[in-house]
C-alpha cells in the first residue's frame, strides 16, 4: 500500500505531492545580501515621503488660494457697502440742497451717476486684476512643486 518510489516515506500511493505555486516560491526569502532588501525598504520609504510631501504641497496651495479668494470676497463686500453708503449720502444731500430747484438737481444727479459708473468700472478692473493675481500665484505655486 505504501511505496517509497518518488514519494515521501509513508505517503499513500494514490496521492501526489502538491506542487508549490510560483507565488509561494516568490515568497521565499532571497539568499542575496541583506543590503538589497534594505535598499528596497529605503526606496519604499522615500516614495512614501515624496507622496506625503506632494500631499502637503497641494493642501498648502489650495489653502493659499482659498485665503486669497476669501480676502477678495471681503474686500468686494466692504467696497460695495461703502459705495452704497456714499450713494445714499449723495442722494440725501442732493434732495436737501436742491429741494426747490429741480433742473439743478437733475444735472447734479446725472454728474453723480456718471462718477458712480466711472467708479464701478474702476472697481471691475481692480477685481479683474485680483483674479489675475490669484491665477498667477497659483501657477507659481504649481511650478514650485
């Protein structure tokens, strides 16, 4: 019933020894020097550190851009409130000064509206320049990586 021919001693005749898969063979430790395994470990650590640094850089960049955008939003809100307040004061002053002189009031109102439109155009230019500044800073940060 038992045979030693080509089999381990004590193994039944009808059973074959299981062949080791290539994955199991690859798991065996190499007989090479431990320096190669140390090099492999160091390379893995360096790769993970590089990924970590990239993650930090991208987070920092997005934080800087976000803070610039918030600053610009605050500036726009403040300047809009200031503009509205100045407009209300101007209307009040016009109504008091030219209460009985309608033609002079209209002329003054038209000049004030023209000045307001001019200020609005300047404000648009400033906000456009700030958007360009954000884009440029973002591009510089990307290049620094």
